[in-house]
C-alpha cells in the first residue's frame, strides 16, 4: 500500500483546481468565465490554460466541461478532502474551524489506497461534516476489507453495547434537527436497548424509539 | 398593564400540569410528547401583582427547521413576554439546557423550574441547585408537579426573574457581533435575530426592522457564504460544549442496582413478544369493559329505563298539549316523530354515545397518562409501515375502535398530509367502532366460530389491501419513526377525571349539534319520500348482487347514520330467522366496511374538505359492495 504521494507544486494546483471545478459542476455552476475566475483567484493565475493544455477541461460555448481524466482527478480530490474532514471532526475531534485548512493540505498527500482505508475505518461515510456528499470509492462498493470500521451505523452494533454518537448523516434538515434536539447529539453516550420491533436507545435518562432507516443514519463509535 | 409570563420547555416535562396548578385553568395533560398543540392562556396573582400566563407547546429547540417549534418561538418574538418560566425535566437537564442556551439569546428575564424531582431522585440524579443558579444567573426551584410538591415555590421566584448572565463563547462570535451591532439600536432581540439569520432561518427575516433589512441580509450572506448549515452546527456544538461543562459541575448520578417496578413494566411493554401479549390483553379488557359492559349493559339500561320509561313519555305528553292541525303536526313530527329531535337525536347522543364515550375517555385517559401508548406504537410500527404509515398512527387507529369521530380528529398528530389521509380513509373503511363491534360479534357468534374468523380476515385483508393501494397512490411523504418513550407512571385519577370532563364539554359543544342537524336532515328526507325512493333504488344491488333480503336495504341506510344502528337492524333480522349463515356473514362484512357514520363523515369533511370526503364516500361504498358480492360468490362456491 502506498501511503504518501509526493507531488509537484503544479500537480497540486491542478488537483486543487479540478476539485473546485468538480464541486462547481455538481452544483450546476458551469459558466466558463466564472469558474475560471474562481480557480485563478483561488489556486494560481495561469491555471485555466494549464488545465486546457493538459486536456483536463474543455470549453464548450461558454460552458466548462471536465474530460474523463479531469473528472476522475477532481472527484478523487473531493473524496479525499471530505474524508479528511470527517476524520478530523469525528475521530480526532478537531475544532470545526480548523478542519478546512488542514483538510486542504492533507488531501493532496493521500493515496487512493489510504483514502479507502480511512473511508473503511469511518464506516464508509456518505457526507462530509458540512453535509456535502462524499463520492464513493472502490472500498464502498465492495465492503470486504481487512480493516474493521471503528465508526459504524447504529444498526451494526450489538444490543446492550454502549457507544458514543459520532455523527448523523442526512440531508434532511428536519430529521437532523429533530434527532439533535431530542438528545442525539454527537459526543453523547448511547446504549442500545433493543433492535426489534424498533430500535430503542437510551440517552441519559431518556429512551428514544427509532425505525431502522433512522438507525442507519446514526453513526457511532464503539 | 399586567406583566406577561410564558411557560416554555421541552415536550412532556409538565408545563401544562404546572400551568393548571398555578392558574386553576385546565389545559389537557397526558404522558406523551405533543399533548399541547396550541397555546393556552390564564392569569395568576402574586402578592398584589397580576400576571397573564401563556402555556406553549413543548419544543426541543427554538432553532429553525421544524414547524411545530415555530409556534413557541414566534410567540416569544411577537408577544415579548416579560418573564419566561422554563420548565425542565430534572432527569434530563442536558436537553433543557440546550433550550435554555437558545432562550438566553433573547435576553428576557427567566426563571428555571426543575420538575419531576421525584423521578430524578428515583433515578439517583442529584443536581446542585445553588451552583446551577450561580452559573446560569437565574432563580431556580425544584418541584414534583403531579403531586403539587414545591409548586407554590414557583410563585416566590417568578418576581425575582433575571436575565441570564451565562456567556457562551461562540467560535463565530465575531460574525454574530457584526450583525448584532447593526440591529442593536432597533430591536431588543438583536443577538437572537443575528444567530437565527446566520443559521439560515428564512422565517425570522420578517422580524428584522424594515429599514435595516437590505443591509442586514447582505451582511448575513456575505458572512456565511451559503454555509448556513455549518454555522448552525457550530452554534449547536458550542452550546453543547458549554452544557457538558455545566452538567459535569452540577450533576451527580448514583447508579442504582435495581430497576424500579414501573421501569421494568415499561420495558416489558416494549418487548416484541411480551409487549404483544400485553397489547392483546389490553384490547381484551377494553373490549370487555367498553364493548360488552358499557355499550351493552349500561346503554341498554339508559335506553329502556331512562329514555323509554321516563323522558320520552314526558316529552310526548308535553307535545300533546299543543293540540292538532297541519303546522302543529309538522312541529310534533320534527320533535317527537319517527325521525324527531327528541326521539332520535337526543337519545342517540345521550343514551348511546354518551356512556360509551365517557367509558372510552376514562379508559383512554389511563392509557395516555401511564405512558403506554408510545410503547404500543413501538410494537405496531412495523405493521403500520406496510401501509405507508408509522407507529405514530397507532393513536388515532386505537381511538377509532372507541369512536371513529374522535379518531379522525386525533389524526392531526400525524406529520404529513399523506399520513393523515391514509389514516382517515382506513378509519372510515375498516375500523368498526366499539358499539358496532359488540353487535357484530354477538351476531357472528350465533353462526359459528369460523364465521367470526372469516369476518376478521376479511376486515384485516381490506385494511392492508386498501392501505397498500393508498400508500401507492396518495401523493406525499411518509415520515420516519422517531419518538421519545416517556417513563411509565401510575396515572392520577384527578387528572383523568378532569380530562374526561373537558372532553365531554367538547363533545357537547361539537357533536350534539351535529346529531340534531343530521336528524333534521333525515326528517326532511322522510317527508319528501326520499328514504323510500333510496330503498327502491338500492334493492337490486342488495337482493341480486349481495343475495340479501330486501329488508336489509334500509338497515344499510341507517348504518350511515350510526354504524351500530345498521348492525342492530341486521341483528334483529337474523334473530327473526330471516337470514342464513352466509347472509349474516356477508351483511356483517358489508356493514363493517360500509361508509362511516354521519358524525364521522362530517368530521372527515371538516378536516379534509367536501371534495375528498365525497370521493372517499363513493370509493368505500363501492368497495364494500363489491367485496360483499365477491364474498357471497366465494361462499356459495364451497
């Protein structure tokens, strides 16, 4: 397993820019001028031309498009970035404000293998702490792995096991809010009371009943 | 002007109990979250000062994103109470402190009431009140509201309410200050507004002073740059850190070795096997008590002894004094004729339904206050999820076995329109009310044991078939099942009685007029011979398709007025030997599936509008008849 990949400044810039373009395209922002302005400001001045030259992006009628190679790099970078955020926030308990900066440095130095290992360790998270989706890696598709996840969905733990809530994965604000305010706050200790007919967890002195679907959104650390 | 006080707190912490005790008013109290869905108002006097008090629906948080929580927050912003009394569950101080942190942003004088002291002590939880008072900077007192212990102390601390001096170090404090400074001179809730705006709350925008709106909104979007969710998460995180620190200083837990009896009972009710046994046992008791004893014995006694022997002759005599003549005869018919107000509406309302609802409300009150119902929804959640509902729908469905009309009303507790619609249709189609159930079972048991089983299977089959179809076709979302399970408690008789009383007052105001209205309608239908015409129209279906004698036609029409009335019509026919075993079974199934009674239909119209109610009505009638025909065909084939 290759752990660290040394990259030149130019390669780092390319990755950085492709990451930005990839996320912009995900948000359906594909105006060539706007996107290139963002990356030239944020990454380096000449970056648009380099990307065009190296055939990572193409310009089609004012729209920016990624080539297959560009798409792959951008997606992988985003994946590494968001996984790093998860790792920092959930396992290493970093301050949320510092996460972004560290993730930006680390993301370039992770190999695909290492990213997959982190992904498995964290129980194949689907969202970064900001709530953006984490692109799937190979490890998520074939979940056979030698590494045991330390963060798993509530549905995967045993009855009577005491665990700590790591994070909740959902894009639905109402659920997130409801779960948080009912007492399922990251960092709280939970005890699983039963799994059938519904999940029942004990948080402090309160029992909360959840269905299986919700139990799959709640990630806990053993 | 008198000062105003708002009672605020998490769901099911006892706000309403304290409100009732202090104001002498009655707001409905139960042992599950969400009993209070609207605000209740009252007055109290402390010393020589008068206060207006308002009880609010329970809320976990004032932060945006959930509709029911807005009621409380909007009240705080709009009415700007002089004092906030936050009621807390002493066992669950962490959660209360989350709400406290949010309330503190409004800079309104507060006091804290730690309720359920008895349960906290039982759980081995000790809170250092003196220290907590120091940290939060507001007066605090403890009480056990259900027993009244310590409640009067609340009155002593209310006049001493102060603005909390708790200062949470928000990581985003700079951003908050930027907005706060702009708003500071124009509104007293600048800090709260800033936090909500930065958290992406759209509803709060209206409370920003008009002149500042443009500037503030631009500042907000420049500051947060679409990372509203992250901002809200950070606030929550910071609050949480503060709370954990506070709790570690003031709370001590001494773990008990033994679980209390109520706790054990509570867990047994959640057990997949024993929970099911307990459920069946409760259904059995309910059926015996309401269906057999009250709906049978008591109703019969009131009907014969009170109405037929005392009231009816008296009223008939009164009308005899009026003499005769076309106008007088018409009035007589309207009041004491076959479909008269005194012969039909009043006896129906008071002789039949009144005792049944009293019995049911009392029984249901015990279930509500003990904390059993949330546990029942856990047991039945999976079953309900087959038809696009979740365990929460248990409450209206259980109520439906008592009275479908009540049940339609209580479907309001469900979160989405789709869920409410499915429940209301299933209630109309397949849930017989207690009185009807009693008569049908009596009728079927006279045929054979097998007939009862076939009837039950037909009803359950229809319930799930139609539920499945509705789940597929009704647009909208099904929600996930997330509920808090309260502790089991021994219900207080006084609370149950006052709750029954309050619901009876509701019944008198809402249902009795409906009955009179319906009877008058029936009276006119009879006068213009619409009733006999209807009978003539429908007899081909009844006789040819369902294979029933023509006499049953009128019982189906009566079944619409009252479910049990239709059933008793068929029962009488069966007793007279006019129906074969197959015919009894077919008619029992049809009358169960048949349209809901008038009162329930009117309630469906009230809740969902005339258009949907008509569609439901037509669909259910068609289904009931087709199903009955099919059953007849199958039975005659064997």
